[in-house]
């Protein structure tokens, strides 16, 4: 398979996914193999919803839309153009995927296959419904992928390199177990937003998307805000009100009630609006329905702190704060070159002898 063949197959997958939008489904006859896969994909989406209570239909469709937007020939070619992808004998890359949000491991899946390698996938039980089905579609449009894609429920065996994502605790196990092969081991990361007090209501409303999308379970979800001394939360809470329907989720509401009770019994000072609690805390990883905040004295001191803590941070949201700041409302819309933990997976794969 040439690179162009792989790009064409994934772009066809992108066209297939484009039929499933948050605004509704549209069966497009020109999509390859649609007669075999469209109805079954609709069923798979429902299955994934029932399998994991955090995977709402809206969030699954949001994820599918992001990938359909990314998987175009133009985007794939632009992404890969800086690399020299050699026509070497394919290596088998073991991947251990997280399961916190729908299709969270798809970028690793894409990177391994688009680079001409074989993938051996061990999925999280929380997110094991969609990717195998999308693999069958990929094989239908490009049958040569059949020999390149494997899934396993057992311990990974017979691999040349590893890409593994997990908690800080599991990462220690991964680092020991996979130390003898080339590896990328990802740990816990969270995202922060830097506020100055000069944000518009529209910017803060967009920040709500970064906070509430996927119930805040993604590493790109904003779990903490950095604020200046004497910050006024009035406009912030006014902007957040657009997201009050999140309490319609029983799982989210239960977490809100539980965490609020814990905080109150511990006499923590809270700001809250009935669906989101703000707690002053030095940590980055906040519980569900909670947003941590920390005050800063100056931009210079804050810059030094964020640099010191960069291994804990996935994204920094803000305006003209740092060269690589993510715009408000855009953390869940990463481009193909926005690698998790900043580790260039295509470069990593190219170095495997």
C-alpha cells in the first residue's frame, strides 16, 4: 500500500463519518459501502450510548464530526507533507488506549496506519464499541488494511513498539513493562484557562464549551482557571448559564451533589451556581462538576509556574498569553498535528528501526 492509498482510505472514512451529525443523520448514496454500513453505524452509536453512561449521543456525534472534518485528503496531505515516510517493512505497534471520551485513541490508530505500520490495539472497556466497527469500514474500502489491524483483550505480545495512555499509576507499570522497546507512555494531563478579567461574555461562553464538553472528562477539557487577584466572577457565571442543562444528566447531577456535600462537610469555600462549583486549589485535576481556580500576582510569575508544571498540562486557553495558546472554545477541536502531550507520533514511528 502506498501512502496515497492510505490517505484515500481514511478520507473515505471521513466522508462516511460526515453523515452522522449532531443536527441529524443524512444517508449520502455516493459514500462507499454505505448500503452495508450506514444503518449499522446508527446502531453502533446507540450501543455506545448504552454501554457507557458518560457517552451521550450528542458527545459521540460531536466526536464523529471532528474526525469527519479532519479526515479529508487536503488535511491529511497537509499534515503529512513535512514528514518523509519511508517504504520500510511495516512494524507492529502495540497501542493501549484510554476510554475517557469517545474515540479518544483514534489519533494513535490513524497515525500508526497512515505511516504504513501495523497496529495491535488494546482498548479500554469504556470505549470499545466504535473503533472496531470503523476498522471494518476502513477494511471494506481498502481490503489490504485487513492484515494491518488487530484487536486484543489479552496482554500485548509480539510488537515492535508501544504507545500507551493511562493514569500516573498505570504509567509506572507501563514504563517498567515496556522498557525494552521504543515507547511513548502518556500520563494524566489537564487543561487550564488563563483569565485576565478583560474577557468578553462571548469568550467566556466559548470557554464553557472547553469546560463542559464530554463532562470535562478529556485531557483537553479545562479543569482549572488562573485568575488575577480580586477577579469578579459575576460575568463568568453569567456566561456559564448557557450550560445549565448539563444537570439533566443524572450521572453529572449525582457527582455534583456528592462533591458539593464533601466540600461543605470539609468547610471548603465555594462559588457555585447550581451546576458548577469553583474551588480554590493548587491542583490541576478537578472532580466532575468542579472547576479549580488559582490566583496569580503577575503574568511573569504565572508564566514561570505554567512552564514548571508543563508536564501536567495539555492545553492552555487564553488570548495572547503564550505563543501556543488555544483560543476560547477550541480545546476539543484539535488539528491532526496537535499531538497529545506534545509528542510527535509520526516522528516517533519513523525512528523505529
